């Protein structure tokens, strides 16, 4: 009897105390403003302007895109300023995309990344992107029945999945930022005819954007970037009027570094198994397939070597050649590598294998 | 009061006098019939409780033969009834009278009292099981008569080793309670535990077997029942073969089974009538339902109150729009809805079946839709709570289903106080509680803890009969093998 | 030896050893050991595991000879007073393990989930849970550690999500670091394995204790495998510079997990971790309680209440990350000394004393 009484008394006391004393701030889903995108822009030496995007869910299931703009010296400070303009407290736990204005990205985004890493409520699946144009303008337009954070996140996600751009998110950016021997890349978003589009890929040296590559070069970058690739597409025009578009079923990339950390040549071998998606020059014979394969190989080799040259001139290494060398050397020396990197001869060897040609002859 | 009455009972030394007292007390009740009947040699007095006696037996098998009676001692030989005896002790006479015996005595000779059994049994017919209904399989359920129930079990186990120990419990109700077990299979230690606990009981009335569950289970404060109650004779017969012990109570249409495990509460007996693959699937579904039912609403409350980060972006708009017009915090919303469901269940249970069904449907649809329309609850939560309630009704043992519904509320409150951590803490508390429980001294979480791989064959899943060669270790049976596995494998034609 | 009803089967030692070893350490051991061992840290895990395995063997040598728990061994070897004092040191150490585990976990909750949480209430809830578990006796504590290993095992599979982003080339080149660097890391890594010394206390509670050694070693092996698995994924998933910034790298791994019905798995991970640390705390508190009870012959419930109030007060009194780190350091230092210096010493002493006594016996006869 006494035991029962004890239990009852204890549970009553517990529940009384718990309700008052746990002292946890409630964040009830409909009483908070979920920021889904944030765009950063330096407006002067150390003042940043942040445009926050949040969805305003309407009772009829439609979503209205809303933005808040404020500026201060630290981004968490800005969040408080945002809250001053908002009916509900702004939280960053559902941040999907962070955007950096192009000039800001060129200046370096190291300081702006700190808050994303330190705040436990920010996930690692956040997409980072560089924005060409005014973030305030770009984000205040509505692009679909969703807010721009979700829209941009879906846009980038969809393009990663269909193989048009490389895998990128906060984690990958930070990985490359902190790693020795590889530099990060971020997609660049711009506006074209009132629509948002992924226009290029920005190349970073540490945290500063130094260059970008255009859409037509994505393919070379992608097959060189990953050890295994698939889903890429590529089209070339042969001499004359022959045009062909291929779909990369599987590609394998291999580095051959006979003597790491020296000026010796580094060979990147790429083996591609592909399928023809479109071809405009009549019947495909074996002979023609051979020709096509050869033309492809040459095209890829030429263009990718040019691209790598460009990287070396800018002293950036988005492909991670340095990482390949690092994992092949004991006592890796970063400074020495950076010194020799621009002068190493890096060549690409391509083996193209067209294994299918669609459902017609 | 009681002491005084006991004293009065034992003080009767003079038999003749005491018999007079007894007669006087009996006649106080108008229901007691008493009349004289002249036999060939003497005048007999006959008395009985009208309601307990079958008058047809009296007129057909007793009165005609009494004419022939010469002396009282010859009574057992004269009457064509099995249970006829001569008694002197007043208390015993009273007891027998209350069991439907007829008192016959010579007015001139009060030394010898004859008693003849003419009791009338008014019980229901054996009907189909309602609580543990099964589509396939036997369709008989226990009734309120102990002898009928034992008969139902015995028919399935024609064994001399099936021992039935009977005892009387309850100062007032004097309920007959039978302990059933198979000698040579059941562990004697378990039998002793049950018999000891039953014989030490101090209680005035036992009106149903559930009284006993509450009185003799190991931890009486736990919301978890530690003895299974069942209305199926086939289930009792089956578990007796496992070495378990069954308790049948007179006047109760449910028998008790022990020692049992937590997982047995989620096995319907129908599982044995279905193919093992199907049965195993259903059992897994039931277990999933239990966890779903306990955890889903607390998780909803926790996530919506504290952990918005967990919600995937595609689900956000559904959740936010469903909640946007609702003034109550998630916990209030959930508690109100859960209580509504409990109210509906309770109302349905208290009302006659047909009205109850209507209440369920009307209440469910009308209240549910109206509260969503009125903006008091979100439709997502309504779905979740309804699913949770539905899941909790899949538990085959009614008592366990009630427990499952009860323990959702502490989970809910903790989820509100400390979010998902509260759910985890409550879950730990539940686990420790289950670990501490035992059923007749045997661990409750067996076969998982202590891990007995052999017993897993009939827990979360049910393996085919040909693999159930050994009796469960849980019962520590004296004869561990059910049948010879070697012979079971020899099948000539397959 | 204890009464038969109180004993547990030898294979449960597998779960006990594993449950006591794996605590909050798993959530953030990577940064510490990769500081000096870098991508060779996986070797450190194996080496530390082997060392611990050796100590477990040594413990069994000691315990098998005496068939008693350590408090009684001390009493037998050093007498009532000296033995009691040494036992008390062990007891303090065990209690310290409980405190450090609890406080570290509370810190994670504070930093990751609820920055403003009321520590008093939350610690109180844990204390009540521990009380409820430990009063259930050894069987319940063991049962909890069994379930505490089995139920959260699903977390293991969530570590396959980061594999998508992992660069396993980071493991190369092997032997990138000197033996000296590795040795420093081994010392740090061993902290992740501590706690198994409670074996000294529950040995008499095992049925056929001599047979249980293989289970103890296997339990240790499972710990090694889990550490190794998480570490290899960490090395692949993070670059070295990144790891050095992650206090709780394992939790950061979970940040990438995305399932159709749930995102941000670290919150679920932290929540599920309750079930992993609870047996850990319960075991250390149980061992401490049993020890004190054996030394002073007190009622276990009262001892438990006193120990839990110490646990509660200390956990609440420690405030900042610095203080927690200091306490962990003290605990690990005591642990290292006791486990790696004292136990071999004790085994030797026990060996010689028993030899001497036998010698005396032979002489006298």
C-alpha cells in the first residue's frame, strides 16, 4: 500500500515539476517561421545583408514565397533582426539552400560558413550555390507553388540526380574546403527570361570563387571527378554534318601516378561504356560506330586536357589530383605540392565503348 | 463482528440443540421449503431451498421411494440417486443444503439426517467464443459452470495424468477454483506456487477469474497482466501440453493460464490454425501494431512541439497546413483526441451491442469530421490517433489491449515535456518494468531475455509444427519433448 | 559464488562487456584519436582492442583462481583494512564512470537538442531510471544491457547512408604515421573501451564463469568492430581538417541521413542513445553499490540512494565543457592506472601470495 502511494505521489510531483521546470523552449511547427533559404551578400567591408526565404502556407494548400531582408555584421544577429520583422520566430532548422552573391563568393565565404557548421540545427544536406545577380530580387519572385528555398533545393537535387551537375551540398563543400589537395565547386544560379537556371559551375580556391566553367564543360568535369560515374550525357558534332549524343552508362576513372610528388606525368584513364541517344546520319554500321568512338575519345581528351590546363593556371584543383597524390605518398607536404602542381603534365586517356544504340538500327 | 460469528459457530456442542438452531435459521428464509411426509413406519420431514433443487428429481426419484423407507440408515440404499449420505454435523448439513441437497429426517429421531442431491444446474449452453473469435478452428467457449468447463478440457485431453486440484476460495462466495495441470509435464514448482498462492488468499468474494489474476499475479501494481485469460478450451488444452498450469473458476467463463510471457499475449490461438507463414506474418503485424499504437501519437507530439527539423521538406506543407488554424498546442490536441477515442470505446462497451456499434460509427465519423471542420484538431493527427487506436485493438488478449491503451498517456505527457527524449526515457522505463516482471516466478520477457533461442520458434513468429518438437523452456517442464522428431520426419508418402 | 537464481548465463557476458564499453565515447572518439594518428587511426582501434583483450584475459586468470569478486580478493590478500581502501578506490572509479557517462550525455543533449533544458530535472529523471533498474537486481541490469545492445542495433545500418559520400582513398597511405604518434592515440582510444572492469564485480554472478571468457572476448571484439566500422566511415566521409573540428563526429555523420519519412537522423540517434548509456550507468552504479555493500555490510537500497545522490549532485554541479573534460581526464587517468597497472600487479601478487601460502602449508605438513 505504501509503495503504491509512493508511486502515485512521485508521479504527481514529477508531472507537476516537469511541466513547469523542464524549461525547454517549445518550437511548435505552426508557431515558427521556417527559413528555407538564406542568401548572403556583403554590402560593405564587414556588413552582410541576408535575404531569408520562408514559406507561408495558405489554408488552401498553396504556398506563398516570402522574404525578409536585414543586414548586420554576423548572420545570427541578422536572424534576430529578421525576427523583428516577422510575426513568428525565425528558425534555421529547415534551411535547404544557402546562396552567396557572386562578389561575396569571390571575396570568400569562410566567415559565412561558420554559422552553418556551428549551429546543430542546420543539416549537412543543405545545398550551397552562388547567385549571379541580386539575391533580394531573385528570391522575392515566386517560381512555382512553393517557396524559393524548396524550389531551388528541388532544382539542384533534380539536376544532381539526373547527372547534369556534380554532387554538391554543405558537407561536400566543407569536405573539399578542409581537405588538402582538392578544391570545392558550387553551382551558379542566375535568372534567364524570368526563370531560374543553373548557368555554370563556380570553381573555388579555398573559400574564394576564382573561375567558373560553362554548361558544355560539365560533362568533362563529371567523368573526371568521380571514380565511378553514370548518367552523364554528351553530344558532339563530327566534321561534316554528323551529330551524335551519347548517354554514359558506366564510366570508370583511374589515376596513374608512377612517381608521386615529382614533376612526372600524371595520367588519368577514363573508360566509358555508353549508349547512343540520338544520331542524325543514317544507318549506324560497325564502321561508323568505330569512327564515332574515336571521335568521342579525341573530343573528350582534348577538351578535358584543356580544362585541366586552365585549372593549373589558376592553381586550383577541383578534380582532386592533389588528393590522389596525397593518398599515394607518405609524409605529404602541402606547400611543396602547391608549388609543383601548375607545372605537372596531366594527360587524359579515354577509352570509349558504345555498347548500345537504342531500340532502332 | 466476524470474530463473534466464528465464535458462535464453534461453540455448538450440543448437537440436538444445534440442529434446532440450524432449522430455525433455515426457516428464516422464506425460500426454504419444509414439509412432512408420512412413510410406512415414521413421519419424515423434508426440507430444501426451492431455488436450488430440481423438483422433478424430488417427485420422481425421492418421494415415491421414501414410502418404503423403514429406518434412516437405509436411506442411501433406497434412493436411486448417487449422492445420498447421512450426516450429523450441522455445519456440513447447512453447506450441503446450500449446494442443492434435500434434507430428509425423521421427526422423532434427530440423530441421523439424510441428504440427497437434487440440485438444479442453471447455466448457459456452450456457445461460440466472442472475445477470442476465430474464423477457423473449434467454436466452443467456456461457460459459467466449472464442471462443464472441466468437461470441455478433459474431452480434449483424455489423460489420467491431467490432474485437477480443487479448492474453495472466498469467505462469502465459497467459489470452487480448480487448478489444472498435466502431471509429468508441468513443473511441480510452478504447481506449488499456484496452489500456495491460491490457498493463502484472504478474500471474501471471487466473482470471476479476473479477480484471481489480480490477486495472485507476481506484481499486482503493474498494469500488465501476468496471467493470460482465455475463453477457449482448446487453448487451455494446448498450453497444458506445454507444461503450463490453468486455473478455472466456478462462475467464470474465462480460464487463467500461467506462467506466461509478454509475447504470448500477442498470439491469438487462431495462429495455430493457419499455416505457419501466414500466422507468423500476422503475429509480426500485431507486434508492429503494438509499437505503432504506443509510439505514434507521442512521436507526433514530440516532433511537432520540438523537433521540426526531422520533418522531410515534402511533408512540411501537409503538416503545417493541417495545423495552421488550430489554436491548441499539439499535446492538448492529442490528449483531447485520444480521450475522445477512449470515450467512444467506453461508451460502446457499456451499451448493448447494437447501440454500441452505432455509437462507434456515429461518434467516430461525426465527432472526427466536425472537430476537423471546426479547426479544433488537425486531420493528420486524427488519422494518426485513429490508426493508433485501431492498432491497439489488434491485441488478442483483451486485458493486454487495455494496458497498451493506458500506457500511451504517460508516453504522451513525457513527449510533451522533453520531446523525443521523453519518448525514449518512457520507453526505457517500460523496458525496465517489463524486465522486472515475472509470471509465477518465471521471467516475463522470455524468450528474449533471458535469451532462449529454442523458444523463439513460437514467439514473434510461429514455426511449423514439425519444428515444435520441444516444449518451451520457460515452463521448465519435466518432460521436455513433445514427440519424437525422428519419427515425425519419417513420412512414407510425401 | 552467488545463489543460483541470481546468476546469469555466461553468454550474457558478451552483452554486458559490450554495453559497458560503448557509451558516449562512440559519438565523438574520432577527433581525439585522429589528432595524432590521422588516417591510420583504425590501427589504433585494433591495437587498443587487443590490449583490452589481454587485460580481460588477465582478469579471468585472477578471478578464476579466486572465484570471488574483487572486494573479497582484496580482503583475502591484503586484509580487511588495506583491502577495503583499495576496493574503495575501485568503487570511486566505477561511480566516476557513471558520472562521466551521464554528464557527457547530458552535454550532448544540451548542445544538440535543448540548450535551455533544466539540468536538475533531467538528471533527476535519469537518476530515477537508474534507481528503478538497479533495485531490480543484477538480472534486470543485465537484461537492460542485453536489450540496450539489441534494440539500438538498427543504428548500425544508418551508418551506411554516409557511404554514398565517402572517399575511402583517404585510408591510404597506410603507415603514414610513426609508431610514437600511434602510441599516443592508443592511450586516448583505450578510454573508449573502459568500463569493462566491472567484470571484477559481477564475476560471481555468472553461471560457469570459467566458460564465459570467450564471450567476454567476443563482446570486446564487437566493440572493436563497431569502433572500427564507424571510424573507417568517418575517415572516408570527412577530410582530416574537417574531423578536427567535429566534437561529435558520429552525430555529424548522421546529419547526412535522409529517409522519406525522416530527415536529420542525429536527433533520433541522440534519442536512441538513451538506451545505450542507461545500461552503462546502471552497471557502474550497480558495481559500486555491490562493492560498498560488501565492504561495509550495509543495506543495498540505502547505499544505492546515497550513491545516486552523489551521482545527481556531481552531474548537476559540473557546468561547462571544460569541467566535463577535466572530469573525463581524471576518470581516464584513474582508469588507465587501475586497469593497466594495478590489475597485472594484482595478478602477480595473487600468484606469489598463493604460492607462498602453499609453500607454508607444505612446510607445516
